[in-house]
């Protein structure tokens, strides 16, 4: 999130932050379950590049590792 939006949700529990990620950057939106129901472009992108895009209902060390791997895969798509 950008600027003050990020600051305003800084100390919120993760489940509350997810609400703040609605209608923001796609990277943020990939964390939200409801983003996968209506974003057809995201579904197509996931399918086309065989990406492990999935929502995360919690966020700890394992999820950070998952996101880092996903970011690596996305950079390969961007720079291919």
C-alpha cells in the first residue's frame, strides 16, 4: 500500500489489513480470497504463467517464504 494508507493499517492484525488491500495493487489483492472470484484478468494471468497465486488467511514465516518464491516467479515473467 502507498503512503498514509499503509501507515493507517500498520498496527492492524493481518485479517484486518486484508480489508485495506481491496482495490489496491494486484500484488496486495492476491492475498485476498475474494479477489479471485471477480478478477478475470488475474485468473488468466495465473493460468497463462502457471503461477501459484493464492490467497493467504494468515501471514507468518512460511507465508513470507511463499510470497518471496512467487515474487521470484513474477520477475521471471516480467523479464522474459
